[in-house]
C-alpha cells in the first residue's frame, strides 16, 4: 500500500552522501536497486540518478516492524528513508562513491510499489534494444543512460553560457515554415485553415538565421530541433538537435576561432580533456587523397598512396583500363598483415564492392621477402619492386589496391581503411582527434538530375580567387566551407554565406534555377538581401553525434531520451499512428485506397 511523503523532505540525493555526513540524520528517496535478506539483517540498496546508498536494517538496532517492512521490499519499489549516516560495519565497497558509509534507518515509507520489470535495471544491460526501447521509461533508469543524458544537459548548458559570454543572442526560429525541397525530404504538416497547403518542418534554421543577420542581430545561436524525412539508416533519426549559430561581419578565421575555444571549454569542463589549439586543418582535396574521406579518422595511419604513375605502363589491364578512363590506382599498406588468410582478403574484397569497387588487388609480402599477389604475373619483377617501394612495403606487410574513377577509389579505400582499423583494434575511444576540413568543392554533379547541385547549400560563398571559374569550370570552384571532424565523424559544418546579389544570381544560374524558380523558393531571403545585408557566416553542430562521441557510445540512440528506431517509429508510443477520419476531414485529406 503506497504511503504519503507528507511531512518528509528529501535532504540529500543518494550519491551525494559521504564520510563527511557521518552522524547526521538524513532523508533520502529513490528506487530499490537490490534487497538482500540475511535473516535478521536486511541490506537495501537505494538508487536515484546520483548513485546508490546502502541502508542496513538489523535486528536489535532496528524496530521489529521496520525490519519486517524492509524484508518485503522488491526491486524498483519507490521508498523514502530517514536515518543516520554511519561508517560501514562491513568491508568498504570501492566501486561505489558511497562505499565507505551506510544509512541506519529510523523510518521507512513505501511511496510506490512496482511490478517485476521486464529486464534488470543495471548498467550495460544485455537486453535486446527493441525491448529496452518499448519500455524506454525503465531503460532510462539505468545509470549509464542517466549519465549520458546528464552529460548532454551539461553540454547544452555550457554552450549557452559560452556563447552568451561571446555576445551571441539565443533566438528561436519557427517550426512551421515553408517547404524547401532543395536538400533532403521535408516533413510536411497539413494546414486546416488553408486547405491543400502545407508547412514544412525545418531541416535546419538556415534561412531564418541569415534573415536575423539582415535584421542586425550580429550574433545568433539556438539549440534547435530539426527534421529530415530521409531514407533509413541504422543510426539516423528523423528528428535531431543542432547547436546552430550565425555571425555578422566575419570571415572563416573568426568562425573557427570562436568554435575552437567553445570545443576546448566543453571538453575540459565535461571530460577534463585538453583540446590542443589551434585544431589542425586540412583541405578537402588533401583529405580525399590521403584518407579517401572528407571526415578522416586521424587516430591511426594507413593512409592512401596514389600509385597511378608507377603502374601507368604496366601489363595489368585492371590498372591501365582505370587510368585510361580518367581514374586512378591507389593503395593502402596494412602493416604486419602479410599473413592474412586468403579467405579474409576475399571478405575485404566483397566489403569494398558495397562502395562501388569492382574488386581489390593485393600484394602480400612474406617475412622472407617473397611475394604473393593476385596480379604478379602481369608485372615484371622491376615493376613489382617499384610498386612495393612506392607503398613503403616491408616484409610482413599487406598491400591492397583499388583502380577505378577517383570517387569509387576514395570511397572504397576510405571505408576499407576504417574497416581494417576496427578489425585490428586501432581505434581508441579515449583519444579525441579533431580536424578542420576546408575548401570543399562548391558543387557536385548529379547524374540523376543532370545538373550541378550545391555540396552544402545554394548560399555558400565561393572562394574569391575561384569566382571567375563559375562560368568556365564550375566543378573546380572551391567553397568557403568548413567542417569540424572528430575521430572520423563530422560533428559540425558551416560556411561563409553569399551576400552580394550578383554572386547569388550567378550561383542560382549554375545550379540551373531560373530567376522565377529561385524567387518561388527563396524569394523572402532574396528580397531581404535588397535592403543592406552584412557579410555573414555560420556553423551548426549535430548535438546528438557530439554527445555520443563524448559519452564513448556507438549509437546516437544512447544519448537521446526517446529515440525512434530504424523505420522512424517509436516502439514505446507506437507513433506514427492512424488518426481519426474526422481529423482527416477537417484537414481536407483522405487516405489513399490501398492497391489490390
């Protein structure tokens, strides 16, 4: 029978008590983690978000009725205990922050009883994720998830403090806006008052934050909810949170400076990790050439080597054919892996096929210096030696090569490099390696749409020295864009924005927009730009991904209170769900008939 807490006031959280509280009378409240009944001696562990404290009910010291009540406590009952803090009579528990002390009770109240939970509430639960997410309110009681969400809260608080001190204003932008199809797919919200019309939920506050710069707010930030109705991947959420910012009268250096100092503060104050400043920088081109990725993990080596010139004249058609088609031949040296079994190499070959590669060529250098290779018969001894030398190959090494168009070679070897690092356990989660990637291509060619599309968005400023290439060779134009990368994950990205009319018009022209199309999608922004627009730039972080890396988790679901699963549904609330016909009528909508 549940009792009232009337007359009781919690004095401490469970994990806040220490030897400094010995002999004090305290009131704690929380959930029963464990109840160990030794007959005449009952140990009850009480848990709240701060930790666990042991309460000891003992015959001779504890009132008999109280001892009987304690013996009946079950896991997850909610209790209030009034008692005295004493040093432990038994052994100290080194694993608990309260391991030196225990509470000897004077009063126990059962505030709420609990059914047996469907899985144990403990750290690193081995329960299937589907079950945990169905009962997420229980899953969230686990100490590891509670630590993650407390870390997330601390990060958000520190961001607010830091940016406020730097002169940023926190301004909220609308959730119900205009749908802008350029980019990912929007979530649409039907309007009851305007039948047949829809709002789009924001994929980012991009246009609004640029308007705020036009309105003279100088420095804006927001911890913003964003939505993308994208194709599904295991670790992608339909809604996510951005740390979003925009600054006026600045260039690349100013944005990088304020963000480096913010990251250093976040990591120092939450994890006590020193981020060495300045953070190293690398151009997009260098990142692709060295790592096959625009978000390289620089915690380990195994860099790509371009051997196109070395094999240009060789007799191996796979290599020469790729070169003749304007592609390249590149390789990675998996140090000390020369004895890798053929079966494992075949697995790696099928792995790279997912990234567009037709296969992998390999050279395994044996400890005695002899060579096993999938293509040795096509090369002379001198050519093979030249290739091994170009790859810095030594006895015991495994050299792996891809030959194709540059994009395929980069994608496949970039992914292979990471896969090998995982297999060889080269990735240390306690290491935090930051990197800025700069000078992205402004545009990328879309085969599907048969036109150039913006690599970031249509408002990204080209590098001044490349402006004259917009007409002649748009594919070679570099952008004033920058990403911040941590351990092979892009955690944030941004750019300097176009603020001159003529450059913006030229950009739309290159993207294949007519003036009418540009105005129908972005008219309000283009109109605002007629009334005096300052040079401005910005950046946005994915808060979920940043906290995931700080918490050393593998999935963003472990740092979001109520995440969706891969098909964008919520197992706990069963959203999305079918709605009442009356609601659809009010919105002027009807359900499409299912096809036979």
